C-alpha cells in the first residue's frame, strides 16, 4: 500500500473518530485493549496489554493514535494492563459467538453478507428459544467485515471455562450428535431442538434416497465404511417404514437393529448427504472464538481497518432489515480517484459499481473500502 493511500485512510478514520467517539463496553477498567496502526509496510503488529480507567481516556487515545483496528478483551481482569496474561489475573469472560462468511460461502461480498445473516438468525433463535438466554443479555454486532458477533454478558456464564463454552458451541453447530438419542428412546409427536432437526433431516434424506435409481442408491450406501451389499439392501428396503416411523414420532427399537449400522455410518460421513442436511440446520459459528476465554474482539462503534465499515451494534429485531452495505457505511459520496489492481463489481450505498482495472473515479465510501481491502491505491500522488 502506497504511503499516500495510508495517509488517505488515516485522515478518513481520524475524521470519523473526531465526530463519533467510540463507546466502550461495560466494565471498561477491567478490559485489556489492543490496537493495530495504519502502516504502509507488510509487517502488521498489534499493540496490546493496555488498560484504560475511563471512557474519556480511551477516546483521547483513539483520537491521537487513529488506529486501523480496535479490539478489547471479552475477559475481565484485575490488572488488564499487565504485560503477561498470568499477571492480569483473569476473573471471568463474556460469552462470544463469531459468525464469518469466509467459513460458509465464497462469492460476491453481498452474497456472503446475505448468507452469514441467515446463520446469525438461526443462532439467535437457538440462544433465546432453546438455550434460554434472555434477549436483554445479548448484544448483536455487525463485525464491519464479513459477519456478526454475539456478546452474551449473562452473569451465569461469566465464570465458564473453555470446556463449558465448548459444549455450547457444539450444541449450536450440531457437533457430536448421537443418532440413538435423536431417533430412539421416548416417543414424541412434537420433537424439539436437535431431535426435530435430526428427524426432519433424516426424513428428507430418505425421500431423496428413495428417489434415486436402485443401483445408484445401493452404490452410495455400499460406499460407507463397513457397509456391504446385504446391509445396504436391508436399509434401502426398510427406508419407507423408517420414514413412516419418524413422521409419526415412533422411536426405533431393537427390532430395527439391522439398519443401525448404516445410520451410524451416515452420521459419521462428514461430507455425506445426511450430514450436509444436518449442517444446513446448524448455526455454523467459529468454535475457537467461543472457547477462548481471553479473546480480543472488535470494539462496537469502531471502524474495521479491512473495510472502513462501522462495527455496528444492532438490536435483534433490527437484524432482518439491516443492510451492511448501506447501514454500516460512514463515509460519503465525494469523488475520489483510485487505481485498481483488478477489475471488480461492488454494491455500496444502494448502487452497483462495475469497475475495470486501472484508474476510476468512485465515491469516497467505495474508495475507502477498496483501499482498506488492498485492491486499490489512490491514483497519482494522492
């Protein structure tokens, strides 16, 4: 990135922070902070192990430094500014869920943002409807990049360690599902949670399987580890009755034991047709973020140095109508000339821009985005 481009971005960010000071999280004096500076070089370093006693101290630091990224700890510490993690003396941490479109789909930016919003909606429904977290304890934030962060500050989970947090992330992601628990056991005409999801996925899979030519269906079953021709044939023959039982809420019994080996292998086939259907019903959050009890997370109301978009706090009810390419954009429409390294198409502020490689005149908001992404520099001398 050219020095003139770095200075352009620094000035844009400085203008934002001069008129819109950042809002700190609750318990500000107990948080560690980290900052990444604007730098024309390729060696990106974070300055961390910083603590602040007041909002004004934080605001003045940001305005003087003008960082490209601002992070704070999900953890609470007795001495957040201490130079080592042990010396900070951990006392608890918020529960964080991170949903990033990079883990879900590749394609145009607008498509990625739409897809990750679907996952966020699923996760919020699980947290409130199945895991019992009150909406008042949930803070939803657009990350400023390609996803959303969910912060839960419920005192009941603050002391959870990594293992307890792993159980929660495993639940929302549908990790470690036991088919015996899902479709065996107690009869239920109105299953809930993962039992409902598993049954609907299995019914859909069976309908798909029965719609295949017999030879193709048998070949797919026989490809499962340990499943031979005889077992595949028994399962395919039992599929209509199995589907009926699942629809009527009848648990599978020991009399159905001939099909259990196939069900277990279907459940273990990570790229198989049943698991793909289950994955569609999961909320695919990033496991390392949730299990990390000392995580640094982007500060809501700051700017994302990889896009120039605002890390935007949202209410749950506003998510459906939220458009990051409009609502998280803070810069304007004055003309800026940029030199693009590649041709691209980009939606922003309600317009679509189809740009060729080379020099183009674009709105300031798009210029900031392209320069932050590293696909453009200011044209000429800046």
